[in-house]
C-alpha cells in the first residue's frame, strides 16, 4: 500500500518554503533540522517530484513543482485546522483565524469598520488582513496567503471567482478656485484642456483612461502616483484635476488645503466592488461567515449610502451594531 502524506510533512514543507531555510523552519516548529529535512525528503519521495532546491549559500528555492504544490499544501493544512476547530468548537460557534485581502485604496474606507463590525458577529474569530494591488491580491489568493479579498471587479484573472457587493462611480476632484469648480457637475470633455493627476494603482490608470476616452478625451497627465493621498495633495496645490472613486469625509489634503468634489455629468459605467476567492476551493466556515456578513452589511450599507447621497458613491460606513448582537451572517463567533 502506498504511503500517505502526513500533515506533519506538509507543515515542514510549507514552513521551510516560507522562511527559506531548514534551520529557520526547524526553529519555528521546535523540531530538529534533520527532522524537517527528512520529512520533506519523504514527502518528495511519495510525490515523485523534487519540491525544493537546497543550496548552502542561497537557502531553499521552490522548484516549478514546488510552486504548484505550495498553495495546495497550504489549503490542506488550512482544511485540517478547520476540521480540528470545528470539532473542538462544535456547539460553540466559529473560531480561529481568517486572513482577508483588500485593495490598497479601498482599505482605509472599508477595513476599519469591517474589522470592528465583523467582531460583533463572530467574536471568537481573529480577522487579519493584507493590502495590495489587484494583481498582488489575486496572487495572494492563489498562494493561500489570504482566503478572500475585497477588491474592484476589473481585470479579474482566470481561476478567480468574483462576487459583486455594490457598485461605485468616479468623481472629479478639483482644487479650490478651479475654473470648473463652480458647476454642480462636470462634463468629461471640459477636462480635456486641463492637466490631470493620475492615480496609478492597477487598474486605476486603465479604468480612468477608458472613462475619459469614452468621452473622446485623452488626459494630459502631469503627474502619476500610486499614492491616493499624494493625488489629493497635488490637486489641492493646483497641479491639476483628478478622477477618483473613494471619497474621504473631509475635503481637505494632508496640508489642510481645501478640495472640491464634483459629480461627473456624463453617464459612466459603474465599477463593482466585491469579494474574490480562488475558484474551485471549498471556503472555510469562517470565510463563509465573512462572505455572508459582507453581502448583508457591506452591500446593505452601500445601498443606503447611495440613497442618501446619490451623486458620488464614496465611503461605505457600516451602521454600528450593539455588542453581543448576532447578525444573520454569522451564527457563530470572531475576535
């Protein structure tokens, strides 16, 4: 009978791949270096492929087979932990750690309220997060670093499932005293002769360029930056206008200079915001509870915000919930 992979072998492999040396993996796992090396060797023998290349000067490097196997090994370990916690917590609700991803410019607007409010739904789950661009987050989903990611529904790659929660439209950001600041809404053609400050966090550049191109405008990009707040500061200084989606509650830059926010008069295709996950994977109970929470609370708050302020969909403040009250999204717990 063929030997079966053990969870210990998988743990040795994943830890060694993450930290880069057998010695560091052994220290983290509180075992000997020889035990880690032997366990990974046995795993490679059972699989019939080499997973790691060992080099004294460079440490460990994943082989092509190792890169394919690593997310699968992480998923198996996560599933085993889910099973263990599920049995231990039977009748007591959800528990454990859940890591989510969030698009970098969405994070300041969504994460604080999500982290706080989800805790009221699942107080025994530890919710952690990573931030990144669209491409980075989808890579993290494939690697198993995070199980779900809050991001825009643009440039979604093959093998990633996307569940839209709500949609947003961009607005025009102008400095105080700008020639176009006197109107309630700005037509995109009116921006053609003005310099633009471009937010360049994929897919922002492509999306905003396409929005302008649909109106026949080729943007005169004066500055391009990956920083949301640098865009706002440059606009406040009069360096140009910008198109943004997220809208802070206060229309001032870090320097305290005023900004003007104007609705776009043209019909602009909305951009969905939602949850992404790796296709074909079975979500943990924690991830399923978080997804239900987002569908109920985040999507609901966005709809309420649009009804209250239909001009520009910006922040999505979740309504505060009394401690101890359990929403329908989670029949269990989180911390």
